[in-house]
C-alpha cells in the first residue's frame, strides 16, 4: 500500500506543478488522481458508511432549498450564524444548526466559526435556478430508488427495455413526460428545465473551433432563409440561444422545437429577439423542417429505449439532404473502461426513469446505423464537456437484394420513386422463370400481374395510397379462389374451373392494393388425398422441392409458398394450416422463413379449401415483422365465415407495431417436454438445439418454465378424432366449393383414377372416401391447460412438433427461425420417389405457441428471438435466382413520367 500511495502522491504533485486553471482537461485529470488517493486511503468500512452519508446529504440539501437557506446565505455579504439563518427562513434554530453542520462536510457552505457559515461557489450554485432545478427534479426521480430492489426482484433481475417497463412507469402508470404534462405539475416542469440548463453549464460543443469548421464551414453556401440549426427537444431554448450568441456570424435560421405544452409556456417574442423561432413538434412525427444544415438533440435520445430512438432518427433521416445535412447528438458517450461516476450514475437514472440508457461509442453506432440510410461520421470528444457529439449523415439507400427485401425497403423505394410496383413485378416474374424448372414452386402466373402493378403505380402518383401494403407483390397457395385463375388445390380435374368471386381474404388484400403474381404449388388436396402421396406433390404442379439441399422434401402442404418465399420469388406468400397438423407448418421450418398461423376465425376462410374446424389461412414471410404487417391486412370479419364474428377487436391491431426488441424480457415461456416426442433418431440433435434455444431465451430475459407439459399429449397423438374431422370437413368443403364454381368438373374420384397426371394408383385416394373432443384436446388438454397451470405467456417447441396442439385448438402459432442441421442425413421413400427428409445445411425452426387472441404478445416474442439470433443470415439456398431490381429499375415509368 505504501508503494501505491507514494506513486499516487508523486502523480498528484507532477500534475499540480503543470496545472493551468484554464485547462479543464488538466483539472479533471488531477481530480481523478485525487479521488484515487482518497479511495486508496479510505478503509472498506469507511467507504460503506459514506453510502448512507451521500443519501442523507441529498435529502438535507433539498430541505435547505425548500426553506431558501442557500438563497439567503448566497445573498448575504458576510457569514451568518445558524440562529440568524433560522430567523431569516422561519425555521427552528436547533434544526438549522444540525442541517448546516451536516452539509458543511460536503462544502455546500463554508464553516467560518462555531455555528457560523458563509457562502462559497457551491452555495451560489445551489441557490441558482439551475442548481435548484437539479435538486428538485432529481428528488422526484430518486424517490423511485426506494422501490428498486422489489421492482427488479419481481422482474427476475432483467434489464428494462420497453418505454413502459421502467420503474417510474411501474409506480406512476405512465411515461415520465406524459406525467410531466399533467395539470398541477408545473413546478416540476420548471425544475426540469433548470436541470436541463444545468447540464449545459460546462464547455459547449459549439466552442470547439475544429468541430464548428468541420460541420458548418463558416456558413458557406447558406443564405438567410436557409435553416442553419434545428434544436429538437430543446426545452426553453437555452442551448440554441447560446449557440446564436457564440456564432452571430453564421447565416441561416435557428428553430427551437419541443412539445406544444413546452413551447406554449415560453416567451416566444423574447426568443425571436435572440434570433430563434419556436415551433411545436413531436419528434415521433415526420420532421416538418426539410433540408436543414443540422438537426441538434441535446441529451434527448438517452431518455428513450432503442425503438423510440430509431423512430425519431428515421423521421430526421427523411428530412435530411444527402451530402449536406447532419444530425448532431450531444450525448454522454460512456468509455469502454474506466467510466466515471457521472456517466454511470446518469445511466442508472435513465434505466430507472425511462427504461433507457447512456451508451458507449459502439452502442451509439449500432443504434444510429440500425436505421436504414444513416451513418455515423464521427464521435467528437470536446475537452471540458461531459458529453460528446455523435455526428450523423444521411447516405443513399442501396436497393437490397430481393431475397432480403423487407416491407420497409419496399415502401421506401416506392415512396421515393427509386423503383415502382411494375419494376418489382417484372423482377419477381423473371426470378420465378429462372428457378421454376428446378424447384417447381409455382403452378400458374397471373397474366394481369403487370397491369395490376401499372394501376397501383398510377394511383400512387395521383396521391391515392391505401396503406403499407400498397404495391406489395404476393403469391397465393393454390387453395385460394381468385377470379380468372385456376383454383385446383392440386387436382387436375379442376383445371379450367372458375369462381365468380375472389376468396374474401384475397379481396381484402386487393382492397389494400397488393399485386398477385400467381399461384404456388401444394400437396394434393393439402395432404387430404393420401398420406403416402408425398409432401409437395400434386397432379396439377408435380413435385415441389425444398431449396437448401438436393432433393429436399418441402414437408408441408404449403410447400410452394415456402420455397418461393425462401428464394425471394415474391415479397411474401399466403399458405394455409389445412388441418394436417405437423405437416402444414413445415414449409416455414424447411424454407428458413417465418410462418404465422393465426387463430381460427381471425382471417376469413371463405372460398379457401380448408377444414372448417382445423384450418386457417396463414403467411410465409422472410421476417416476422413483415408477416405481422400482412396479418393486419388479412384479418377481419366476413359474413361468409361465422367464426370471424368471434374477433374481439373493434379495430384489427397493428401487429407489426407489436414486433419490438425486448419483447421476451420477463415473459414466462414454458417448454412442454412431452410434446417433443416423435423425432426418432433426430431426438438427440433436436434436444441439444432446444437446450441452446432455452439458453438464448434466458439470456434475453425470459423466465423459462421447464418442463411445462401438455396435460393430454398422449391422448392428442393417439386420438382418431382429428383424422375423422379432417375427412368430414374435406367432404363438406368439396360440396360447398363445387357449388360456387361457374363450371363444375367431372366426378372427382372417377377423374382421379382415369387421368394419368393424377398418378393413380401409385398415389392412393384413401382419405377422400367430435368437435368438442377436438377442442378439449388442443385447449384444456394442451395449450390452455399448460399455460394456466404454470402461469405462462407462451410455449416453445421445435417446429417439427409444435403445430399439433395449435391445430387441434385452433390457436395461434408463430414459427421463427432457429438452427441448421449439420451432420444428420435421412431420406424417405414414397410410392413414387425418394426425397431427403433431413440433411446437412437444412434449416429448422422454433414454434412460439399461445392461447386465444394473444397475437401481439406472441409476435413480439418471435420477432425478438429472430432479431437476436439472425439465423436466416447463416445459410443460403443451394439455388438462388440472379435477377435483381436494378435489371428492371425504371421500366415502370409511364410516358408522363419520362
């Protein structure tokens, strides 16, 4: 210890000999060394004892502010006794004597004699509006601290991430800024504004000549009406007024923006006299000032979790001019090591109040560059300032590959005339043509697809825009009836048959201005012809293959939709859970895409060939968020499907909005171990991967209950009721569907036997030839029983076995991406051909299962897991089309546009 003390003392002496009062860097270095010396001298017990000292000193200082003691002493010309101060502030002399003696230990006042105190610089700071603002505002915030141990214990000690997950929200039931805006809290608002000014009292970023020259270049190119600086969330304008005072030579307008309640409380005439315009603005809405030189945010984003930060940044991005505008984030940048008390204490405070954080440089870059079209230019460190400046520019948004295209990409590209719906359709049709002879995912293209796209482009140019699905190209499983197309369910006997109306869900999507490219292949009659006929085979379209290994079984009735989505042959595809339980959802499992099976009744089944009690339309998409947006566009009541009358929502939720980072935190996730049987020789490998998935869920903050078994799993897998229901429903549906056709085909069984394309008898027709029990098996005996017994939010199983219970119950399931088989290889033989069931390089998924009407919750869990694991990026299909958007970019322009 003696050696370390000697070294510290020597360091301090050296630094003190070189000390220059005007050099704040030297001052802070000397201060750190002095604190290190104190820490070395202080015993552990003394350090622990000072913890309660610090808590009490803060509370005592608040009392002296409330009684105006600091103000009284700061205004006095000479020291005062405790009794004199007590008389001046109408407080008890003995109380005043005790409080002043305590705060003098922290140099709040200077003790000049027995019970005699004079003011010093700290006294004057605490007497200022800024000093009082800090103490009053933080007193409000620190009251939450007493509840923190119970708060974190109740949440399994997980880091809060959503804006409604903070300790403040837990106590007050609303966000901090919403609470502040309530009548009666004006005093707290004033204190908060003082606190904001206090944070700007160090050296300012705009006092750095290098930074100012690099970003503003002396105002070169700016004219009087151009906007120089927009201070977003700038409170009372303290910072932007100081900016103008420091740089009166710069041309251009200065604009202060904050919430309407804040702006309405300001003296806008006084601001105007200082050259500042005041404008009410909510940063979560589109930015009204376009093309400003700089958009400045002072300690704003640290108040918000990632999702809200990126929403605000995206609004700024859309207002910026490429190659000119900058966003300046004046924020704490926490060092990777050796962080000080200021940065770390504010970080904890942000966590407690806002479920947000201060960030390291790496985290700032990840946050900013997670917004498409933004890039961090530089992180500036300003000597003498507590905060850095993260300089951000807008960059040209690259056109993504079609296999990676998201809904956000699609909307941005069309909204900014980068490409049109026609460009997209032509590119997708070319890609289908490239691989159709290999994969056989599509059976028929819609000859009107380009005309549909032309009409949608025309409507967009006229300002008619019906929402996020405008101009989205889709493929449909050949079970969805559409006017003018074959609607065969794989049966060649229905070639040429036509319906008078589109399926209701198709009509709904057309009303939202989607483009339909064509129909995808499927298992014959959705696996209702013969279980041995082969997955992915039908008389109409032949054999569909998976896209990751040679001769891969697509293993599902929605085989064509799964393979097409995996290869980027459309933005997304509609499939169905046809009632065949473990098979129908496998297309997403094997195609490395996300599959969403809604609860029965959320999406209309009118004119969709499905089991009325087990089946439902669903979505296959490359991301969960895109699939969620599709679900919002498909869901809704339909007079031709009585089950949709059970929808409990007056308005269908925005399911994409539910897809948030952090959704799994504190979610209770159950693992029904008895539901994972049926893998045979795959069991060891799948168990290992399930164990890895459970570890990831725990790492993400989920509370995993393992096991959380299904009460009646054995009965569910052995009971003949589901097969009977499928057979009965199939016959009923065929009778209904044939009655809706404009032209009726030949006798189905006779046609099947006679037509060579049907490959009879190699592929048999056995299944052509109890409702309460079914519901009980899937609900009380399955999902609902497990969830209620263990107080769960959701269940999780590998996708190979996860579909059975949701199918029987009619409940929701979201299939997320999870892993890649490495060493295992298994093939199986049908009556006609041999397919690869499992092989190295083939993906598999994880099913998130929930009870009735839990779509938003389940989608958030699956999306959070998807973003964390990013499995899709780890494996490419063995065959990938080479056509991309640039090959057709601009072909959708009409003569009037050229």
